[in-house]
């Protein structure tokens, strides 16, 4: 009986303790509920991005007139945009071992090119973002071009009927922030500016929402931004703004800035350096008779004798809507293009060997390939370099490349023609 009495006493004490804990939990919920409910209804988007020096910023867009607790205004609400808020955090000392790379993700609405934004087989970015988030990356790199809904949907077109368009928050939300939400919550991001974020297009929205510099309402869009370096572990990611650099002509207006940008690569960051830009200097598309051709005349002119690229170990870009890897024969680091995140795809031959570039840069392709179809990349650190897994929209793997010792090898990637 004594044992039974002790057992009953223990049960009563445990029950009393449980009830006490439940009351405390209910009290805590009651205290936090207004803030939680406010956050649920007013915060339209929230993310963390890495900027110059690796400083991490938490940013949020809210439909409220005041920022969430602990955040301060970055860009005030106006007729086109909701309030953008920010919290400046300490330098992010992470050493990412799993990096998702994607780009050119928006749904194109610019007659005559129209995508069906409501069909995930025609505009797969929402599925791409969800699939990439499931891989639990440490870092996400977007190589530019977020907003493609530049014109009103033509009357009678069911694929884009009712969608917003132009440089404003509803369009940014529809084309990027809403579909990207799972991936925005998964890891910090580095945002590269694309040519669709030039000042004449969606540059004001980019500057308010994603630019690495403080927003100045007196100058709501900067035509060109200086390079900045993000230290991540033993390497540096240098972001260069070449959004406004024409592909088929030479911009003399941009030339002084771009030459200075290339000259700064030797001092802006410690080695090894990865160079992130939107427009590839030597990217390729399908030319006459199916022969790969390409090259950005402005950037090839600005880079000069190639010596500025000496600190660079790898180049990442987008702009051309496909997946490409290129090893060059000259003193040029290898290149990865990841412009296949959602917008209409560009046809490129599988074999990029023997490619010709515009102008007279003297650069030759040693070997390279492209793979058709939508998707994204996961770069995973290995003992000898980086494994580069090419993922399809649904999160299944297409194959693997390996980056080590200044070269990308894709023997494990069969490729497929478009």
C-alpha cells in the first residue's frame, strides 16, 4: 500500500506540474498572439541577404505603415511599393558547403513572347524554388533577372489573365517573392542584378528591395553599382554589376566604370575568388547552322588583356536561358551559366567546342557543353573541390560535374538536347 500511495502522490504531483506548465504555455501564447498575428497578416515577404563585407541584412516587405519589431525603414511606402524594412546584422561568418545557383526566373509577358504563368510546365519557377528549398542549402545565389512581367497581358489570353505587370510591388510579388518564399526562408541569398533590373525596366524595384546599398529616395535607381565582395569561408564571392552592358555593341558610357571594376578584382577580396555577374563575358547561344556563337562586346572590351581575371577561380552568370559549362583555352577561368530557372529557354548546341565569339578578344573555348530544360544547380564542397549537381524542376538529378584545379569536368552529365 505504501508503494501505491507513493505512486498516486507522484501522479498527483506530475498532474499538478503538467497543469502548471499548460497554464504557462497558454499565458505565453496569449502574450505573443498579437505580435504573431500581426506578423502573419502584415509581413508580405521576409528574407536574409549577404552584402559588402559579408554583412547580413534581414529585410521584409510589409503592408503596414510601421516596420515589424526590431526592424527599421529602408524604403518608405509609396503608390507603387509597400514599406521595405531592414535589420542590419553582424558579418556572416558562415562557410557554406551547399550552394544553390539559379537565375532568369520570371514569367515573360512582353508581346509577342508570352508565357503561361499559371502552368507550372510553362513557368516552373515556383516548383524550382520549392525543390531547391528541400535540399537545405547553406546559401543561394541568384544570377539576375527577377521580373519579366513588363507588359499588360493581352485581352483574351488565359495564360496571364489578371496578372499585374510593371515595376511595382504586386508584380515583384507575383514574379519573384511569392514563388520564391520557400527558398527565401531556407538560407541567406546573394542577389546579382540582371538586365531586366536596369533603370529603364525594373531598376527602381530592384534598388528598393534587393540592392546591396542603402536606398536613397532622391536617386531611386543607380545605373551602375560598384563591385562588392562577400567572404564565405576561405573564398570570396565578388558581385559585379554588368546589367547595362550591351551584348552586341560597345557602351563607351559604361567603359570607365567597367574598366575600374575589373581593375579592382586584384584588391577587393582575398583569393580564391568567384566572380558573379549576370551577363557572361563569353557565353554562347545557337548561331547560324547550329554553331554556338556569342560574347559580350562591352565586357570583352572592358576586360582588356585578361590580366584582371588572374585572381578569379570561377565565373558564374546567367542571361542566356540554359545551363552551360565552359572551359577556355586562354587565361580565363571556367564559366557556369545557370539561366534556366523559369523564363523561356534559349536553344544552345550540346557541344560548345569550337565556339566563336564576337570581336577580337582572342579567347577560345577548349571544351564545354549545354543541357536543355528548366532547373537549377547545387554546388557541394568536396575534399578536392566542388561537386556540381544539375537538378530538374522536380528536384531529381540530371547528372553531376566536378570543379577542381581550375577546370570543370562533366563526365557524369549525359546532357539532353532541347
